[in-house]
C-alpha cells in the first residue's frame, strides 16, 4: 500500500494536473479525422477493404478511392505506399502549403503483431523508451517518407489506433531532425512511451482524440513491474474525450492515466469495439463542429480523502 501511495504522489509531483485547456478547433480536428479515415482506402478502388474492428467508414467518404477522397477533402496526394515488412500503409497529402502524413490503423495480421509487441526498449535516436512494435514501424515509415517531404512547408501527422501511435513516434523523429512539425492529431491512439519519454517530448503539439468507451487509448495496461520502477506507460499531449449530447472533456497527465483504472478488470464488449471505430469518431466530431459543449472530466477517484477532481 505504501508503495502505491509513493507511486501516485511521485506522478502527481512530476506530472502536475492541468486544469485549463485551450479551446479545441473541431473543424480542424474533423479535417484530420477525414484524412485518418482515408488511410484505410486503397488507390483506384471503389470501396475500402474492411477487416475486424478497424473497419474504415468508407460510407463517410462515399466509397471513393483514396485519390477521390483526398480531392473531396481539398488535398493533393503526394505519395502513398505500404511498408512490406510490417504492412503499415501511409500517404502524404498537401493542401494550402501544409503537408499531412496519415498512417493506417490495424488492418491485417502483420499490423496486429505490431500491436502485441508491447515491450519497452530504448530508442538510440530519441534516447527514450518506446513501445517496440510501434517504434519499429514508425522508423520504417520515417526512412521511407523523408525523400518526399518539403522542409519549407509545415508538416502534420495523424492516424487512428495503430496509425495514431506510429504518427506520434514519427512526429518525434521529425522534430528531432528539425523538420517543421506543426501538429499531431490522433484518434483512439494507444500509449507509445513511458513517463520519462512523455516528459522529454512534453512540448510536442499533440491532441489525442478519444471516445469515452474506447479502451484502446488505455493500453498497454500498467504492470506491477512498471509500478515498482515508476516506469509505466504514459500518454503525452492533451486528451479530448468525445461524449454524447455534443459534450466533450479535456484532460492530461495523472487524470488521463487514472481513466485506465476503471477498465483494468473489464472485459471488452461490443460497446467498446464500436467506440473504437472511425465511423464513431467521425459522427461525434461532426456534432462537436456544430455546437461543442465542454464539461469537466471527473475521475471520481480520491486518495486519503483528497479528490483528483
């Protein structure tokens, strides 16, 4: 019990809870969500291939090919490829002098194996601990994408699920090499690094959009060994929690981590799977564009009578 108290006190000291957040630009978030969803589409195909819970909401983009979907979004396709080893697919598009890199989420067995490779290993380039599966995929995308980038134009990255995790680590590599990174917006993104890594990249302009019942952003879970070393998986950036009735909440740091405690022993349900789909994200974001209503996020958790809210 004493170790747990020290654990939470230490995290609170080094990761202070932020009570005020900037207002979110949901129109921009919507445009990024459309690009994250488009990453599931194939070039020249009339309909996106579908699989498991990461099914592309192709009906949202009228079942068009990637090129046509980007054209409708006012984007020009610069480059599109699939990395052979990991089968991670991504594209670069450009609009109004801004480059966007969008990475596809889990779509096949090779992608799923990346999700399962959850061990933290040191990255020699960034000198932080990273999720081994996500890091290997992000490094491959980074090496592939560099020849197609213009260092004179701002760059933003996005992705859903696995794609969001890769988008964050890719942004770290871009920032490390002084590319003009402007922003990262992810959807249903799992954790990619630990407390130390998150602190080192705390200035990364990252908005993590999640839905209230999506449990993917809460994984990998906290293990007893990590608690012992105070070296747990940790999210960075601002978390925007989409809710029903046009409501949303914002949180980060300790409060963001505490959300996971409610799901540690829960068995994923159909509700959780639906909450993770891009079609759900797009529908909720569309409502927020019309009339966003920010509400406080309540963890309903206290320690020695002191509420984290």
